[in-house]
């Protein structure tokens, strides 16, 4: 809990540095999703996260207007019962849950 806000700020800074583009280019950090189907699945997870009350700290949208690129996305205010916390997304999406101790 004590490092949550600092962690989120640093994660956002780092995500902003990620170059999206040609996966074969040496300076590319993140390429497109493998297919339209996978792109749509990930965007559906992002939609569910918003609907269930999670906060998008960064990203959450399509990147550009060509290809199946998704902005690096960070959700905060995530609870354990949310779909984005329960299922593996297989895309550029991270969830952060704040906790006090091991019991949380």
C-alpha cells in the first residue's frame, strides 16, 4: 500500500517510453496483436475493466489506426472479483491491486 502510488507513477512513465510498431525493428518494444480476434478479446477485457469500476491509469485504447495495436494499459482500483483480475488477458494489460498485508 505504501508504494502503490509511486509504483503506478513509475509504471506509467515506463509504459510511455514503449515504442509500438514493426515487431522486426530493433527499437520496437511492442508489436501488434496476432489477429483481429485477439485484438477484440483484449479490447473487451478493457471494456469490462472499466464497466466493473477499475480505473485506467494509462492506455486503454487502440494505438494508431492501422494494425492491431493496443496501447500499454494499466488498471488501478482493481478488486479480486473483477474479470480482469481473475482471467489472463494475453495482451498489453496490467492490473494493480493495492494491499496492506499478506492477508489482503
